[in-house]
C-alpha cells in the first residue's frame, strides 16, 4: 500500500468508526510517521474533490464517500499479494486455520463481522505482517490449480482492519460476487453515520 493511502484510511477510520471528522495535518503526520509533504500530497486530491475542508487551525472531512471511492479507485490490491495458493480444503476450514496475527479481508471479513454473507464465495483474502507463516501453515494442503487463498503483506501501521479498508479491498476484487459484497458493506458504512 502506498503511504498516501495510510492518510486516506486514517481519515475514513476517524470519520466513520470514531465519528470524528476533524483532523490536523501535523497530527496526521506524527501519528502515521509520515512527512508533512506526504500528508499534504495525500490531502491535495481530496481537497480538489471537495471531500475535505482545510483550515488554518483544523481541517475536516466533508464527504467520506468521495474519499472512500477515491481510495478504492487508486488501490492496487494485487501489488500487496505476497502469495496465491490453491488449498485443498473447504473455505470455512481455511478461514478457521488462519494463524494468530492474521487480518482477514474481503469476503471472509464481511462474513465474520455480519454473519450470513450477501453471496456465496470461494476465495479467502488475508493480511499478515509475516505472510510466510500462512504459507507454511497450508503447505501440506496446497495443490495446483486456481488459487483460493490470497496472502497479502500487511503494512506496518495495520493493527486492525477497518470497514473502509475491507470495502476498498472488495472494490479491487474481480470475482462476480465482489459487487454484492461491496453493495452490502456500503449500506453498513452508511449506517455508521445515521
């Protein structure tokens, strides 16, 4: 994930999950361990979209959807894929055998958070700071064929998976059912602010 995406993610977490759309540029830089110029670079397109209002003393998220879709359209999930495997196990068993420190995303994350998913799915996507652990965990069950386990390299600031991160990841998945999951999760995101 690019460093400017850390800023977009943080703004969405603050607005949607913490219900606090106010931020300071220096504060963001310090929290995310980024330079002021990187934060400014990340905020520039959001300012141009009218998604944020930047003031002298504080700034504020005005339209979270614009940030969400901007990030979703710029996210390159494929670049974070460490390894793709075909695991000869049912999807629920793959999910159940993921090691500690794993952050499921996409379809699995929606099912874990909300129960019954909006569609059937046959792939597991997950983040780990040390993806080799997951690869080793499933080495005995790996066969040739179309991958059903996608192991992503977690960025250094990933401590938990936000709904906005899950949405953006889903937006970048190419399976026919990804759209159903995006629609479902967007409703849940809107409910956070109602």
